[in-house]
C-alpha cells in the first residue's frame, strides 16, 4: 500500500471484530488443503521458507486491542501449496498475571495457548496450526481471541497500555507452487515479481500498454512489495527464455497477430500471459484486462487490494461508508478513540477547503461521569462538545488548508472523567456513523504541493513524454509510474504521447528527459533554485547531477526527470529512490537533486514547507529565490564582519 496503504491498515486496527484480510476472498469456491501437484506445471523450488506478513502486504504484527474481541486472520494458499502454520512472538503489556489465546475456524477450536507474565514479557514463540482447514478462494481464515487477567484481578484501562500482539508474524507452507494452466488462474495470490516483456521498446502502443499494465498490477496487489519490471525481448524472440521463480510471472506484449489475451508456453515450458494487438488494439486489450481484474482473477485477488477506493469519478462529497473502512466502533473507560483514515488519492484529485461532518453514537454516561467529544487532525483539535443523555453526536468542522496532507486521519474521541468503580464500571463505546461526510473542492495548485501532491494530482489520466522515445526512457517512466502507483488507491492511466504534446498537455504529465535535453522548453524548479542553497546541500558548482522535479500549473501538474547532461545520473537518482521502502513517499518540496557521488536531497523552490500556511512570497512579496539569496548574503556578511573583528584584534595585539 506502499506507505499510504500501510498507514491506512494501521489506522483500521479497532478493538472490535477486526479482519486482518491478507487475501480478500470473492465467491465461494471451497476445497480442502492439498498439494496434488501436476509435475509438468510445478515450480521446481518448493515453498519451504516461511513468508512474512510484510511480504503478504501487511505489517509484521497481529494486534489484539481489547479482550475477547475476535481478530480474523486470512492467509493466502497458492495453488499447489498447503498453509501449515502462522508463527510469531507473543508479547503482552505489563500489569497482567496470565492470559490465553484461542484460535478457532468455523466454530471449531484449532489451538489454545496459555501463558503467564514471565513468558509473554520476554516474548513467547508460538505456532498456530493450519493443516486440514477449509480453503475458500485460495485462502484459509481463522479467528483469534485473546484475554488477559490483570494482576490481583484489578481493573485498569487497556487502552493506556501496550496491547497484546503476535509480533514478527510468518506463514509456513508445504508443497511446490503449481503453475497456471488458464488465463483465469495466471496471477497468484502472492506475487513476488511480474516481468512485462515488450517486443519493440520504441513502439508507442507497447510503451503505453507496458505502463498501464504496470500500474494495474501494482494497484491490484496493494501493499505487497512485489517487483514489477519491464524487459525487452531480443530481436526475433517472441517469448522469454528465463525460468520464473517462486510466485513470479511473465507477460508478453506484442503487436503481432489478432487482438486477444491467451496463455503461451515459453521454451522452458513455463506459462506466459500473452497480450496481442496492433497499434490500435493493443492498449485497449490491456485496458480491458485492467478493468476486469476482479472478474479474471476473483479467486486470486491481491492480498491487500485497495478495496477502500471510491468512485472513479471524483466527488465533492463522500461518505465515510464509501471509504469502506468497516465498522468504526471502539470501547474503553477513560479515553475512547475512533480513527477515520483518508487519502486524497481516494478522490482521484487534489483537494482543498475540506469540511468534515462526523455523526455517530456513544453509550450515555451515568450521572457520576462526565465526557467530552472532540475531532482532531494530527495534533490539532478542530472541534469539541460535551456529551449528553441522547447518546448521539453531530459535529461539523472546517479543516484549515495548511493542515492538509496526502494522507489524513481524523480522530473522533471521547474523554471520560468521574467515578469509576472497579468491577461495576462498564466500558463506554463510541461509533462513527457511515453517513458521516467529507466535503472538499478541487485544489489547484495542489495542497500540499510538490512531491506531497503525488499521486493525487496525477489521477486518473497521465500523459507521458519520452524525449528519445526508446526502451531506456520507457524503463525510466515505468519506474516512476510504479513509485506513484504504490501511493495511490486508484489506478493511474498512463499513455505515451509525443514529448511536445505531453509537455503542453492540459492533463497531468510525466516527462522523461534523462540527459537533460528538453525537446519542448518547460519551466522547471531547477531553473530558479537558490544556487547557494544547492551548494550548501552538497551540489558542487558545475557538478553533475540527476533531478526529479514537480511543476504545478493552474490546471495540471508536471513531473520531470532530468540531469545535467548524463542520463546515468538520472538513473542513479531512480536507483536511490528504489533503495528505501518509503523514500518516494517521504519526499517534500518540489525538487530532488542527486549529485554524482553525493547524497540526494530534496528542497522546496516554489512550494512552502509542510505546516506553513503561506509561502514566503505571500508573506513578504519576495520570491523564495530572493529570500534564499538574502539569507545566503546575510551569512556571508556575518562571516566577513567576524573576520574583520578578528583581524583588528590581532593587529591590536
């Protein structure tokens, strides 16, 4: 999900019946776990290595936020494999004497683990058996319920302590992956790598098809850290010769033959998904495939697929129910909090002037207690009201534009004070109604701007311009499309145009000019950047560098990959971005510079830093560049003055 999706997953952890949905099953195709492999279609390498929850597209932990609240854990079962166990390290909070964890499936007890404070305090390794459980749509589901007994059976508020958790969770498998024999089973529930082959890297149709398919695969596999790459087949070769590894797939895009989608057999005997078509029909075939992922691969849908998207057509007002966050209810004694996570990419556009109306209910408090409801965004409390006997709330608030981020979490909380009798004080509960609304208008220039406006300002149609139009440029564009797609809940729809058309398009654009040559002039942040600041950051005067730049217009946004004359520096920048999980997501400003042999850095040229309500130009009437030069000049003057004083002292001595 990617950074955004991981954030949203964490925010959904409520002390209620939570579904840790590692594979979202559709339909009701059921069977018993087996591994009766077809020897001719099985990957040689067996799945003997446990697979982490991180590789399955989720965090590393299963968290139990409250006692006796079931947590549903669904794990994928690829064809030919048997899921044998969920393993991890059980850890518990302080102030408890003992506890237990019960695991059931279809109402039948699968396992029970009893533990005491000494065991869980240091971390207790456990294994939950999965053999023999029913497989539905390539998945197995168990329900886990945890219970803690406090020291001396005393009362305490669980929300104030670290929750019970199964840390570093893995799934163990037996068997060998069975390779697909039909288009409908081609994509597995776990995808480690998808290689998209083009037969002609300079074909605009194949370039558009490769970019669109890359975005579609990343979108459907959600937060899985899969690798999606583009390769070019050697001249005269129609199918790849490389043998796929475990959970790997190959797709060939070609301009030969009738338009269609089928399975072909590679020289090594492995299946390859072949998408055929000419310059007019190839891209529509990929679009058809992308639009029907759910139909083609219902039984092998991606692990953390972004089901919490909203309508493809952007809306000014959406309900919390449309965000598909599940039941937003939690309980507690003193502090009760319900998080409502939201991403601008779910709207398919950047937004501003956001208004939130949260409605819901709570258990009325007894006369011996008082309570206050509030809505917060980050550290800022936006509104509050005192609870009453109705048990209902309706709070509306306007969100200052300077608080907007790519990803937002609205916190609805209730703080309770008063008399609490141990053993007689029942927890209170708080529920956010799905009819609650988030209203906004289209924000151009985006808020926030620069890198933090990606990917929402690139949705849905993205025009791509390649300065040389060759395979190397295609690879660079594909790497950036994948990076942006990992942050988006809606699929990007890239299309390759002549560079000049993309550069002057009224739609969002991605421009690849890796050697710094722009066939069509484009005003970029590097042109007006504070050269003194760039030197201080590590870019030597006249030095070589690669740069990624974001330009905000009045109606669209442009992302450009450039360099100071050497495409290798632009490639080095992309390598650095891919070298860290969240590097792209954490970029701020509108200019990323990667000096040759130095550490890349990002700066803001035409955008204000996050948390700043107005830009420097709005506050002073001076441009950011001018302010930068003033600051740099001030430093120089101070240095000269200090030097003069020291010289005078030496002369005096």
